[in-house]
């Protein structure tokens, strides 16, 4: 019985040894080939292999750093997108406070929270897209919600097309770096 088990394990070992990939087979060096190479040649070959491995590892580290940077940028963008409506709600709430209540402590507290939230978003790369009435309409940073032209103006514009301008800013727009994450909502004329 022992010899049968011994034979099976030896056969399994032999099978595993013969199961090499073509790449491994090409890289295997037989003892005869090693005798043919001088120690200097072997050292040079090993040095070359080591340098290639070091370069591969350095490239791997660079790819991982780029991947982490891209992921963190995406996460920040997602968080800013989720928090912008909260900031909008704070602004709407503070804009609708009656004149007599603007100095009440609870209103001042809400304004401080609004400012703090805006500062946190700004610290994470969010920038307000600056838009004023009369600016030229730019579809890459503006979203036209309404058109304030009369029918007479529209008919005259068909004859001589003019560039549209921002008539009113309805909601602020934001960007992170060069990427617009929410266009400014405007009415045009």
C-alpha cells in the first residue's frame, strides 16, 4: 500500500513539474546551459531581470496612485453633489426670513451653519460659477430655464440673430476644477 501511495505522489509531482507555461519553459535554464554561461553573464542576466522587476513595480505603484487619486476625486465630487441641495435649502431659508427676525439668534445660527457648509465645500474644491445679469449665455456652464423674449423680439431676432444674454440667475452653478458639476440655472433674453 505504501508503495502505491508513494508512486501516486511521485507521479503527481512529475505531472506538476511538466505543467509549465510556455513563458516558464522559455525561461527555465538547464544545468548544461548554466555551465555554458560564465558567472559574469549570469550576474548580468540576473541584474537585468531585477531591474525589469523594479521598473514593473514602480509602474504598478504609479498606476495605483493615479487610481486612488481618481477615486478620491470621484468621491469628493459625489459628496459635493449630495450637499449642494442642502446648501441651496439653507440659502432659500435665510432669504425668506422676515426683516424683523434677521437679527434673532436662531437666524444668525442658521446663517453660520450655511457659511460653514459653504466653507467646507470650497475647501474640497467646489467653486461657484460666477454669473451676472447681462453675461453672454454659455451652454457649457448655464442651463436655460426660461426665455424672457416677447414674440416681437423673437420675430426680429429670426431676421438678425443676436447672441442670448442672461436675464436672471435662478440658481447658482458649481464646478470642481474645470468640471461643471451643476450648471447655473438662468433665464435668457
